[in-house]
């Protein structure tokens, strides 16, 4: 019996067995993290059944396999080398640190993303580091988040402690095999193991001829948002390190493509004013989902929902708004190109692609050529989020940030100058700029870690999330800004355009789906807008990319210009659609349908009028065949125009036209 125990002990302490045991421990931690993420975000996935959750948990093992083998490649190599020195105590101590450090970091980033995904709607990729490379306050934000979301922090610490405690440490290479037998056997084991590791990193055998990517997660989901459950953040970071190089997606000959959809527009030169050029003020509100605005949600909560934006509600009642208005991305850096240049986010944020040095135009550059003074305002430290760089590249003549504000006493300590103070600065500065002017403001306070000035704590409705009082505060700041603007001589001949950069934390099921994740306000307000124009029925969907052409047409611009959107203010869309990208799917909306496309085939079709929660995928239903064919045709032409022009630096009028 003792001989048998000794033999079993030798087997269990063999370096290969120890390595596999510890690797399985890592796999278990990844699965526990996936389950914890789901349990802490139940409201985001209200329709997930136990069987479907199990399907996603099992499917996620493929991505855990790849990530864990990457992370532990050095450790596994140290344990699998076919030499007896593996049994050395010092050698094993070093190997353990090569096991603990990368896996602890993996646990940390997985846990951090459990919080961050609530605001971005997707797993973090390597683009995060480029997006925030100029922000020096991230350490403080992370610390604040660790305290605010203490339960996630506690879970992460528990997983790291568990990893260290349960790590198998005892390794022996002592056995009675002759050297020839030992080295031959261990070498074969080494070669076979390396082969299996390579296959595991790639994601499988046979049909898996290409390494798995983020899009492979969709085969285990019912909707794209569920990919966050299937994936893990280390995998997302690793698979995105090469950068997003676009490939031209060709569906049509160029002439046919242009006949279906072209981003080349021609200004009509219709002057709607008394001959004076209109000023233009574009306000991009941080995180203002349509869900937070009572004006758009009278049907919620049995008709009792009031939202958090009483001033924006009152402004919307006197503005041109739309039944369905959509963002073109889920991040702040997606908004500037979409809103100001009519360049949507497809595949990857434009600012973070290799094509970010392309020549681009904007409302500022087009109107600047017409004699407008142009300026961009953002209360964060100059350079934050890459806004300063993009503002310069797209033609703004001046930039006003925290540096130009010259009063750090009004700094919120995390991101930017408080919205109320900075909006007043925005208004005062505009009164010093020569008319006509075009300005853009990007607000900041309604952003994690969700703070309001001390004097306003407890003043605004608490809602169900710490973001909601911040929405109320920024709405209050907006009211104060308009109160000031009304006293200025430029107010009566100014077109105000308000939208949001993206949505944020969503709670109502009408918004926690692939349409609601992108619903933001698009609002045009002119104190003297023609009532017939304002109230004309517009049932088609509208996007951030429609703002540039609408502004140009409203100001009487009469030259050719470049825009992926269309005028929705003076005229009507010739193609009544909106296109955006819901990683990793292209989406196109009509007045009632949402079609999802993976680049090769339709993966989803939903009638959001009759099915607002998008529970029923009707892609195999023949009821909407003609509409679906028209939508798909337009979407393919749109994608082809986008990828071709992005690759070839053709994002302005005259680049090929």
C-alpha cells in the first residue's frame, strides 16, 4: 500500500500534472468571474434563462482557454521543459511568481471591466490605453471606483487569495527511469503539450483554421450584448493588440455602390433667415441617454415616469426632435467624428485607428470657410480623450479647455471643470467671439465617478443609480446656460443643436437591448424656427451623423460637402435609414425594423414597433423580405463606402469626387 501511495505521490507531483492542475485552477477562476459578472448585472440581461446561461458559460471556456494559455505560457514552459532541474526549489519559486503575477493581473482587469462595461457596453480592448493616454487622474478614478464598487473589489481580492492558496507547489523530478528513457519520454510529452497549447491559443482544431476573435462569442448568444458574458477581458485585450486595420469590403462595382449610397452631398443654399448668417451652437451632453429624459418616455412606468431633466423636457417641447434618434457609438471618442464630421464609428473608433491622420472636414471647417469664427469647448485638461487633437484636425480655429478656464478651484478633482461653471464660461466666451460663430461644447460632469458639487448634494432626484443626480445637475447647468444666453444679442439668431455622446447605465428593459443601447436625443432649437418646419412629421430614424448636413442646409450652405448622414431639418432623407456598429455586428434601422449583419449574412431582424424589447428574431420570417433586401443593399453600400474611403483617405469632398 505504501508503495502505491508513493507511486501516486510521484505522479501527482510530476511537473506536468502540477502545471495542468494550476492551469485548471485559473480556468475555474475565469468561470467564477463570468458568473459573478452576470449576477451583478442581472438587470442588463433580464431574459437569460438558466439553460442559456449554461450555454454561455460553456462557450466562454474557449475564450478562457486562449487567455489562460497566453497568460501562463512562461509558467507552463518552465514546468514542461524536459530537464530534471525543474525540481529545484529556487526554480519552482520563480515559476510560481510567473504564475501568480499574470493571473492576478488578469483577475484585476476582469474585475475592473465588470464596472467599466456598465458604461461602455462592451469588453475593454487595447484601445482603452490610447483613449486615456493623456489623462493623468486615472489612478484616483480607479481608487474611487474600487471603494464605490467594493463588492467587485472584494470578489477580486478573494479570487487572488484563492489562487495563491490553492496553487500546487510540490514538484519532483525524482524517479527511477534511466536518463535515456526519462529524456525521451519527457521530450515527447513536451512536444505534445506545446502542440496542444498552440491549438488551445488558436481556439480549437479542424474547422478553426483561424484564431478565434471577439466575434466568435456570438455563436453562444441570443443578442450581441450577451457577448460580454461569454468573453473575458484579458482575451479582448490580447486579441486587439494588433490594432484595427480595415479591409475593403466590396459588395458592388463602384458605380452601383455610388448609386445606392454616396457620402457626397450638395448644399442647396436655402436661406431660412432674414439674410443674417445663423450662429451655430452644438452641445454634446456626456452620457445623456434618452431613457433619462422624461419628454421621450411618457409611456414608461405606466405613464408616471418623469425622468431627471425638467429643463431639457421644456426645451424639447419647443424644438425639433425625432421618435427614433441614435448614437453612432458607445464611447465619448466616437461622438466628435459622428456629430461634427458625420463620420460614424464602424468596426473601431476612428480616432484610434491607423486612419486617424486622414484629412477630415467638419461643421467648423465648412462654416469657417464661410467666414464663421469657430471654437471647441471641453472642461477637461487639454489633451484629454484626444479631443484637442481632433478639434484641430477637423478645422476648429480655437480650443478652450481647463487650461484656458484658469481657475482650478472649480475642478471636480477627477475629470473636468464642473458643468455649471464651465457652461457659464462657454456662454461668456461666445459673447466675445465675432459673429457669425460656430461653437461646440462637450460636457463632463455626468461621468463616472458620478459626483455633484457639495452644494447640490441631495438636491436632485437620487433615482436608482449614482449617475441620475449627475444628469439632474447637468440639466440644471443647461438651464442656467440658456438663462444667460437669452440675455445676449446673439441668442435670437442662433441654432442650438443638442445631443449626447452615448448612453450610459440603463435600467428600463425598453433600453437594455441592441436598439436602446444607442438611443440618445437629437434636438434642434432655433428661438424663431418656423413652426411648420418644426412640426413636420419625420418618421424615419435619425443619427448623430445627420447633424452636420442638417446644420449646413439650415445655414444656407451652397457647396458640395462630405457626410455619411443626411439633412433632416430642411428636407427629408432620401434613404430613410441609420447605420451603426454594435460590436461585432453592423446594424441598420428603418422606421420599424432593426437588421443585424456580420459582414456576410443577416444574423438578426427585429420589428421594434411590435417587439420593443427585441425578444423575437424574425430573420427567417418572410413577412419583411422586400424591406430587408432594401436595407441590406443600402447597408452593404454604406460599409463599402466607409472601408474604401477610410483606407484611401477619401473622407472629404474632392478626395475622389
